[in-house]
């Protein structure tokens, strides 16, 4: 009899515990989740990709903490709170400007994340026209510059300048985002440039617009005949090179010469430096105000196509992710632009200074399937081999002749067997950093996992008086590394040089995993998984780390993936990661209780 009472008591106790376990359907408030699952350390913020489907963003106050989202590995987004409205912005290291669509937008702004209320906008009187892409992928965003309180993961800046966009032809709404969060240097910010010029000219309430290209700008769309969006067209790189002589007021914008060596102009650079703390982009303002333990951020991107998993998508500001030490990374200096190349002049008190413009690094070489590629014939041989590291680029872009060479090696029309892994690698600081074979490819045809194409595209060759990078390495490369972006000293780089660090996350058996992914997709429905994860309304707990200590993702906790029609279906690989419901636990407990009663009866 005693055993019977104990069994009943155990049954009731376990049922009460089981029913207290949160289920997949029990969604917590966005702010509660953000505060609970975003890790804060002294001077550092760590934002994990959270894994449940969003049910719509909620209005939030400043001081929030939010995570990242991923749109089918094309764009990675972060939630920022702008003037009390939390919305999704694409994370972009290739540009420096922060902008969000406003509720006064008349063109191209419906269907994305929450828009900014124009009524609360503190307009500066200065307008902006932003251009993105290259000669083949031009898009624009046109709006007004103003300031408001902006928060990211509990770090808040008052009077942060940004643009409220009222006209655009970008495809951000298709990814669920409402703008762009640029993480580049102040000198490369068009918003900073326009504000600085307006303030310097002191003309009251000027309206200065950068001239849009005369060529038609087409709206980005969805690739027909494929379950994936048109990756080749998402390119958020800002091609407008800074006009330093014009900024310093010594040379008119139409003059080609960039020689600015007089003492007056050199002294004028002090004004530029002092403006960073007022007009600069969000993270550089934190750097100038010494608001971070270290003047840096780092990024890892999760894989949500081909074979869902890889490193947990994470943005860390102010320090490296927990468990990763600086000596594990390969660090290289940024490319610096001299005055004759269009860069900033050195200040009189430090005449040896040379400054970076963007996150551009020098390369030792580029390798395809183990063989080093020849020098490009379309790029000037004297400018060196370099690459832009760009989270706003969904492809790996390079010189047209080398891209054509790689595609010819792959097969007719650049198509090849998905079961034949290929490796593109970049030698950086003497170390080879391969692109994971699963990130190198995309499915070429619907209902066919036998035929693949490479995530490659040609881009414009560097020109004198402009950016000098030949390659732009986007998300296919960045899913294969932890990348660290170190601003250093923005005023005196010789005191603390800017640099980038890389740590490969590609496993030694990546090729085998690619072959296994093809076999698994062939057994399912002959389409690779393509998961889209909006900004957070749930959580994900990493059960394992790789050899570097980085948390490893598995799959979406929703267990869904996007198909060519936009419908969603269950991903069989995700079933093991779904939470048990209370009813499921009750069945388990009931079985255990019946077994106890049976033992008592015996």
C-alpha cells in the first residue's frame, strides 16, 4: 500500500513539474526574452540568433537587448530600438550608415519590419540619397537625416543621427527588415559626410543630395525556377568614394586631384575627428566615447541553407565571444589610403598617420580546389590584392576574368554536381581560410539536388581615385569564419592600429558533410533546406561547441523551412530539437506510474 501512495505522489509531482516546463507555444514577451538570453559582460554584448518564429515586433522602450535574424543566408539582421520603436535592420559591414524606413515613405517601404514614426523625428534640415551595389546591382534609399535615441542590446546613445527613408527600391522588405545598420568607419558614412559639410558651410538649413546614377534602378526580386531568392542581386556595398578634398573645403567636388598637403587642410582634419563623437555612426560613436572595453565587434553567421547548422549566429560588441581568446585569431592590418589615394591627410601633430576607409584587408592569394589563381588582368597590378569583408553581400564577388575562370573549371554554364565538393580559399596573413563547400554552392534547379551553382559573381574592377579591393567576400565566406573588426584609434592609428582577425570554423570533414547533405535532401523531396529566421521571439540553447569553443547551432526550433512557393513545411532534421509539450510529459509520467503500480501488485 505504501508503494501505491508513493507512486501516486510521484505521479502528481512529476505532472506538476512537467506542466511547468515552457512549451513551444508559450511565447514570452520580446523584452523578457531579450533580457534573459542576451549575455552582457563588462563592456561586451553578445547577441545570439534566437530560434522561434516571430509573431510581430512589439513596441519597446529604450535600453532593450535583442538578437539576430537570418533570411535564408542572404541577409543577417539585428533589432534596434529607434525612438521607442523596435525594428529589424540588416547588419552591414560594407557600409557605415544607419537608416530605417519611415511611416511617411511613399515608395518601396511596405511589408518589411516596423517603420519609424516620422512625427517623432528631429529633422536636421539635411537630406541624403544613398546608393548601394555596383554597376550591375544599383539600388537606392532616399530620405531625411535627423537624430533620436537609439538602443542596441541595452547600450543607448542619445541624439544619434540616422536617416528616415521615404523612398527606396531595395529588397529589404522581402527579407523582413526595415533598414540597414552600417558598421563601417565614419569617413565612409554619407550621413556623416552630409552633416559635416552642412555644418562646415553654415548655410542655415541646407539640403544636400548626392546625385543618383542616371541608369535605371530595378527592384530586387525572387529568382524564378529556384527555391532560393536571387542571391546575385543583394549587394549592399556603398560605391561612393569619400571626397576628402571637398570635405576640407580646399578643392571643389568636380576637381579630380586629391592632393591636399597644405598645413591649413591638415589642420582641418581636427574638425573631422571632433565631429565623429557627434555625427558619427552608432558603434564608432561608442568607440570615440570610450564606451566599450575594446574598440571592436565580432561576427559569426549561422548556416540556414544546404545543411542547417554551423556556428551559432552571433554579434559581439566590445570584446570577443566568451571562450575565444585573441591569440586564436589570425590578425591582419587594414588597407590604409594615403592622401594621394584619396584618404584623409595626417594632422600636423602626427604627420605619419595614414587612415583606413573601410574593412578592407590585403590577401596573399586566392585558391580554388588547392591551386592558386593567377593575377587578374582586369585590375591594375600595382594596387595589390585586397578584399572587402562585407556582411551585406550575399555572394563572393571578384574580378570578372577570375570568376569566369572558376566557373569554367566547375562545368558548362558554371553548373556542376552537388555531390562533388569544391573549395575556394583566401590566404590571409599566411593562413588559408577556406569557404565551407556547403556555403560555396546554391541549388540550381527546383526539385533537383544533383545540380548546383557557385555563390560567385563578378564585380567592378578597382579604379584610380576609388576603392582598391578586387574581391568582396560576403556571407558565404563569413559563415566559415569568426571575423573580428577592430577599429583601433580613429584619430591616431599609429597608437592603436585598425585590424581584422579571423578564425576558421570549417570542420575537417566539411566535404563529407556536403555529400551527406545532398543524400539527405535527395531522400526527402530533392530540395535543400532553406530556413528563414526572423528577429527573435524565442530562444535557442547550444548543446555543443566546436574545437575553438564557439557554440554550435543545429536547426530552427520551429522545424520549418521555406520552399519555392513560399509555403512552409516540416524539416525532418528539426524534429529532434522541438520541445516536449505538457501532454507528452504526462504520457511519460503515466507510463512510469503504471509500471510502479505493476511492481507493487507483484
